[in-house]
C-alpha cells in the first residue's frame, strides 16, 4: 500500500521519463513538436498523481488507464514520428521509446502498471 503518489514506483519512473524527454527535446527548434511531446510526457505522471489523490480506488484505476492508454500512447506515437525525422538523436529517441514501452505497454491491467 502507499501513502502518497510519491511512494509509487510507476510515478517515479514516469517522472524520470518526463525529465528524459525534456532533455532530449531541449534543443529542438520545431516548437510545436517540442511543446506537444513535452506535454504528453508531463501528462503521464500528472495523471498518476491525480488518480492516486482521489478518494476512490475506481477513480485511481481510471486515471491509471488514462496515463497508460492516452498519455503514454500519445507520447509513444510522437516519439515514433520524431525518430523518423531529424528532431533529435535517433538512438536517444529509441531508448526513450523503449523505456515508455517497458513501463506502460505490456501492462494489460492497472495493477500491472503499479508493479
């Protein structure tokens, strides 16, 4: 059990992922892409935190599903697109993409996201 969302490993990993994305796109001159990718990256841990602070387990599960099914999926899609262009280092994007997939894609249930 956890006392705060800060105790959740998935929240910490998603914060680290967001920091990685910020650093990865720091020098990107295409500001709409930079803005969209960083917003998606911020959205993952934000949804986890918001859900954890709700008073209902069902609400927490709903926000975990949003973090996985909307925010992380959107980030993965944007990283796929960016790796085909020259927005940032292809190898760094692939590494970040792998981390996103490892943290969120293979979980089919919310309890798997937390493990």
